[in-house]
C-alpha cells in the first residue's frame, strides 16, 4: 500500500463504468473502522449517482466537469444530528450545538474521508478531492436536504480512471517535519524548500499567464485572495450558525 500511495494522483476523467454498489458499501464500511472521537462516529456520507442530482451539485463545485462525469459523487459531512437524536431518544440531553462539536465532527469526517480514499485507490478506483464543499456549503445543504447539525466538509468524485496524469510536486520532507519542537523558517530555508516547486515549467507558465513576478503572487493575487477568503469565511460562519453549530457562547471575532 505504501508504494501505491507514493504514486497516487487525482483523477478527473473516468470511464463510463458503473461502480458495483456492493463494492462501494464495502469500502465505506471498511473505512468506518478508522479512529473516531469518543467512538461517536459523528459523520455521514451522501452518495450521489443520479445524473440530475449531479447536475444540481455541479454549480456548488464551480462546475468542475468531473462532478457530472464521475459515476459517483460522495459528500462527506460532519454530523452531530444522528448522535444528538440518539441522546434525546435515550433521555440524555445533548450539548453539541457549538463550534467545538463542529470541529470534532469535521475532524471525524475528514479522517473517515481519507481512509475511504486510500481504500478506493487500493482497488484501482480513481478519486478527486473537491475543496469547494466549504466554499458553497449552503447550496449543498439545500440540494442534499441536510438538517441542522449536519455540514458538508469534503466531496469526492469516484470512478474507474480514464487518464493517468503526471504526479504533482510535493514539498520535501524537511518542509513539513519538526523534531521535538517547531522550528520556524528563515528566508534561506524557504528559498531551499520551494526552489523545486518554483522551477517547474508548469509553475513558470502560471506566472507568465497571470502576469505575475512570482509563483507566490499567483496564489495570493489570483487563486486564493484575501478578499475571497474573508468573504467565504463570513459565509462559512453564517451557514454554520444556520446549521446550529454556532451558539451564543461561541465568540467569533
């Protein structure tokens, strides 16, 4: 499995081949053996196969083609709704309408998501992770009829690969590992760690196409701008409030 993970890549083009529901259920069931906070399993996954439903979801994911083209779209959710109802039906008073509970459920959901992805790729399925779930959560909530205390945190497109794209670059190990305590980065260290990424022809092309001087400027000025991040942050907190994950006790500066 280690070798297959080393060569993994995001797949955005899929064969017109359906995924056996038994296989999908087995992958989900096996993925649920992953670690979970307090053994609560505060996550859910919505499986979308219907083409009309995928078309409805597509705008929430910036109309990326694989949302419509993939045989299956999986929306992984932080979910305290099920656990809270269990508590209520057993004469216990749940206290999970708060930001801490969202963080716990989101962590649970993302660990579950990654475990699923690893297992899916091990049986030669291709996946693509869509970070757009938290950019447009209200659209997804409305389309999938997610009740309060349920929040989409990740979307995965799934199918049999119809492409073999090149591996994308990763930072060297010393960029992400700190021994015993965090060691902050000097300019010289940053120069060394990002030298390979900055030298890649495709990244040089990004700089030229966007009329920028550095690759970092492509990220800050074009792809992930302060304005967009602040706007999406405000939207995120507003939707979290609507979904019951922000209480009066939660202080959002």
